[in-house]
C-alpha cells in the first residue's frame, strides 16, 4: 500500500476538520465521505471529494476505501466501527471509543477478529508541549512526579455564536446519557485521563465529585482524584461552564516542576498561521494524529492511542462515577 485511500463517516464540526486535514496528508487521499446531511456532502464536493454517500454502509462496501475516519455521535460508534471492521477497513475512531465499557470491548473485539487497525482520536498525545513533558520525564529531568494537576474548562456544547450573545443549538443526543455515556467527564475527562495515562501509566484508583450547574441529568463539571501506577496522585478538573478556554497540566516533581498547555492562539496569530501554513497551531495536533494513523498503516505498526487505550479511559471514568465523593 503506497497511498492510503480514506473514507470519512460524519461531517459535523470534527468531521469537517478531519476532511480539511485529510486533504493535506502525505501518502493519503480522501476518496469518499458519508453523511445524512446533503449540505455537508455538497461542501465535501466543493473541497474536491468526488464520491459521497448518504448511508455509510454503502461507503463501507466501496472497494476503493482502505480505511475510515469515524466522526459520529458516540452512540453510533459501536455499530459503525463494527461494520467497518467486518468490511476489512482500518479504523480511526473519534473519542470516546463507545458509550460503555462493554461496548468498547465489542469494538476492540471486532477490530481484532477482522485483523484491522483501530486508533482512537486523542490529539493531546500529539501536542508538542505534552510530548516535551513526556521526554523530560523519561530523561529524568523532572524526577518522581509526586502530584499532578490537570484542568480542561470550556463551554462544551453550550458555546456562543461570534457575537457572544446567542447560544448555538445543541443536538438532542447531547442531553441523553444513554447516548453519550455521561456528561463532561466523558466528553473532556477522557482527554485528560488519556493524557495523564500517556505520562503516568495506568489509573489504579479514582474518585469523583460532580457539579450540576445547569440542573440536567448529566454533570457539567467534575473534579476527580486519581492515583496512577507511577504513584502520582492527580487532581483532574473538567467543566463546561465557561466561555473562556483552558487546557493545562502541572506536574510537581522531585527534581523540578513543569507546566504545559494546549491553548488557541490569538486571532491575529491564527490568521497568520492559516495564511502561511494552512493550519493553526491549535489544530496541528489533530493533523499530526491523522498523519500518525496513515504512517502506522503504511508501516504496519500499532497506533497511539489504541482501542485498549480507549477502553482503559472508559474504565477509569466508569469507576469515578461509581466512587463519588460527597462534600
């Protein structure tokens, strides 16, 4: 395989981002997309994608498609990923891997049974700042990490339009925990838990405390205490309650302390980056993870993060929901 032919399933916000990046990948070509919304398919055609489908099952039968990028709502991951595996398509699946731990195991089983590669979309592993932290840890420059603090706060699904006053409509599935698996701890917490596992090893224990600012059936804020196999105790803070964005980790080590973040550039910087490079520094990790996926397919190597990583993240989240702290 010299050139990976990609199909994209789902052209929502993240799917459109993957489409734009997919068109820039080395040794890859976006040959097909699938979405139920015809305007989304028309936009894909405007980008140069010749083959479009309103039913992804039809796209999975397309012999020209080698691998698929699945950017569907979480409750559709199991069905789509399983069908893709059965069609012998390698899979890049957006996080979280599935709604439940049991579904995650089924996704992994389908990939293994059909001998296809499965990567879960976690761009923070490809952020240069976090990669530098990992390298410093491996080189002994931080020492033993006694404590870690990780924060990811934003507006989540409740973001505003450009004028800053009118909230965007939120799809119905966001409000059904049977379809999402939970609230902000699933949506943002899986990113943070995956990143901390990348740095500190597996979660050995975790407890959570949850907030319900918007009085819905799911939490819109969460604070967790997690112990990792490295011995590090980490405080995890995630929330959907702010129109201001912050994503940051702090590691307190026996040699020195380090901090790293993933933040959007200023409007002027982002515009300059788009004009000169065609991609902003904020979205660079999203591009790099897709290039990593392509490289793994061409080299026949296991990607990072694997399906097992997605499962371990959901297991930690499930445990945090069960081990609630009352204050």
